[in-house]
C-alpha cells in the first residue's frame, strides 16, 4: 500500500492548495510528495516510558473471557515483558475483570467515553464511570467511532478532556482512509486530526497516540514499514512542535492488522512505541505471541 501518486483531482487540488474535496487544509506537516528524509526528522522511540501493547476487544467478550486475560497475565509474568499491557474490553467487563487484571499486572481501559461527567445521556458511559469500574485508560476517536458514529475531532478532544478530569489516560486514534492514502493526503489528514483531537493538557503521562490507517483495520492489510515510520515521525514532529520537547516521550502506537506474523517487524520500526491490537487481542494464544516481542 505505498501508493504515493496523486489522482488528477488531487493534483489540481494540490496546485490550488486545497484538498481533493475542496477545503483548504488547515496545516500541513509536510507535503506527501516531499522526500522522506525531510518529512521524518525525528524517528526516535518515545523516551522514558515503556512501550505499550493495548488490546481493543471492541464488541467482543463475555464473562468467560476472564480466562483469556488470566492467560495473558501468566505469560506476562513468565516472559518478564518490557512493555505495558492494557486490555480494553467492552465496558460491561471492566468491573468483573478488575481483580484478575490487577493480579496479572494488566491495566484495563474503556473504548469510548462521553464528554460530560454525568447526565441524561441514555446509553452512554462517562469517564468517571470507567474509572470507578477499574479502568485507567480509554481509547478515543477510534475510526469505528469516527465512521459509524460520526465523531469529529472536536468531540474527540472534549472526550479527552473528560478523560483527563477523571484521571484516565487517553489513547487518541488517528488514521487516513484508503482514498486519502491513494491521493497523497495521509500526512495532512493525520495533522488535522492531531490538531483537532488533542487537548492542550495532553502530556506523555496522560496521552498516547495510535496511528491506525482506516484501511488496515480488520482487513489483514498493513502499510509498508517505511510508510509506518514516515507517519510516526510526522506525528512526533507535530507533537513536539505543539507541546515542546516533553512530547518526545508521548508514546505513538501503530494499529491495524497487527498479528503474531507481523508484530516483530512492525514493533521494531523506528518511532513505533507499541501496538493497538484488535482481532489478535481476543485470544491469549495470539496476543502472547505479539507480547513476546518485548520479552526480556
Ligand atoms: P485490528 O484492529 O487489529 O483487528 O485490525 C485494530 C483496531 O481497530 O484497533
């Protein structure tokens, strides 16, 4: 998936300084056509914090899934992993899994939260509720929320602020669609999402970024290792520009079809500080193979 050629409308748009859909991009990290060396001045790993492997169970899992979590914990202890492990089960499982997760040294997270702390919002879950149930983190702005629930950057940012108020770590997801990748707008889209979705209070302690190309989620497709490296470097550059040198420690995860077969090469890409794993996080047998990359 390294398509870097622009389509005719995209070329026209590029000339006029507008996106293919006609709106002028607010800020550009680096034009997609620029040589890679210029677009990737910082490709270092996040400083000071352990990498993280986070499992996103999505709408999967019942009480019986505790056995998978326990098996992940047993492996974590045996392999003396040099990474943080976070599992984000459905909200219904956070409280029941809290005890086994704590015993296993695995943190729990939510998959979304409401921007308000409480109120008349039928069906929604607030950040304080996640915290109360035993979560320490929450995934925000996942592409399935952005696409299926129409979530926009401003809402993701308000949710991040709610997460911080509750003392939760926010994992902010960004990523381009296949069309955006094909037309060369990947870095612009990511920059726009970062600008809009990240709250001013973001720090390395309360925030992680997950780069998840939409077209790679659940499809078995992944970007080339060079493309992953390029986007992670652009994210790092943007973070440091906005938040200063301290942002060199914000962890940037890669997500999208991470599997036992590709985890080792992806997790070794410069600038990749861990993974956000969907399908392959449901079974301990799969996730443990991914975690094995961080065995001591
Ligand atoms: P996947 O999902 O690993 O199944 O592609 C990743 C995600 O959606 O976070």
